[in-house]
C-alpha cells in the first residue's frame, strides 16, 4: 500500500470518473494551457528521501503508472534508475512506447515499494520531500468589477465591493477542477489572490483587488510552499479529490516539461 492508502489507477478512467469535468479537453485548449514544470533536481532529492525512509529489504520497485502520476514516465524512470531503482511499474498500455523511448526495467506487476507520494512531493509522503511539479498560467487581461457585478458561469460570484479581476489561462479542461472556484488561490507577484466564480474550460477568474498586475504576468497555481505559494493539499481540501488524481490530470493536460 502507498503511504496514507492513496493509490493511482492503472489508467485515467478512475480519475475522470471522480472528476468528470476533465474528461474531454477542448481541442483548442493547448494554446491556453498552463505550464507544468517538473524539477529534475527535486525529483532526485525526493527519491533519495524515499530510499532513506524505506523499511524492509529486497528489490526496489518504483512507480511510473499513469504517466508517472502526470509527471512524465520516461524522465521519472530515468531518475529512478539513476538512484539505483532498477525496476519500475508502468501501465501495460505504455510498455511499447516507453520501450521505444529507450526505457528499461519495466514491469506491469508488483506493488511499488519506492513511495511515489514522496518521489513527487505529494501529501502523505515523507514531510522532507518537496513538490516536484510547478503549475503556472498567465494573466490574459484585467478589468474592473463593480460591487454587485458577477463573473463566470451563472454569476455565482458577485463582487462585495468594487475590485479588479484577472482572466488567467488554465481551466477544467487542463485539470483545474471547478471545485476550486471560491476555495483556492493563485499567486501573482508573490501574493495570493482568490479564484472566484466557476472555473471555465480554459480559463479562470481571479480577484486581484488593487494590485497592479500586467497582462502576461505569471500566475502560480501550484508551487513552492516555502515561498508562500499554493500547494496541492489546498486543492484536496477544496475539492475532496485525492492528490494523486488531481496531479495526474494536471500533468497530462498541461504543457509539461522537465527542468533542472
């Protein structure tokens, strides 16, 4: 069992069943998709933490199912191999593509004993681990929102006072659950601002108040908790979904890249 009893499905069927608004991304969504950057250094450091905290003996088995929980299977497998983890569990449907990509030590059986929650820095893992994936969008525009005016589908959110709002790239087609509206925030310029109204397909609305925010500014959906940025645990609390299913969809629906 994984730490905390949280597992990841062999495919995304379980994820989309629990979070159906992410089941059918718009064809045009890639142009407005948020950016998911996975830190190679953080993954390597987290693997070291996972191995140091591992109890028991026997062969090591890593976990790269569901495209390594949305983090990218091929790069995760390479990081695990570099740390001495020779065997990695993957989806049966991914074997051919990963083999063609040069990955070795692949298996579709066995219970992983290198904790993926720690490897990816997710809730329930070793507290010494850090989030490996950083999710950011961009401010498309800002505009005034007067007291009583509403935003997004159904105008469920109405301004309590005059303010300004920002339209930010990233919506439910990219795994940013509708349940985050009114319950989560993004960080812009080091300050957290609440997501308001219903999250739309490719964008969401953020109340930025009096902050001077320019078009093109970076909005951090998921980042470094030590810098006061939002983290996946806040999404879990807001949506009732598991960290594994949330991060898996985000990683697969965003413009993902591995960075040093």
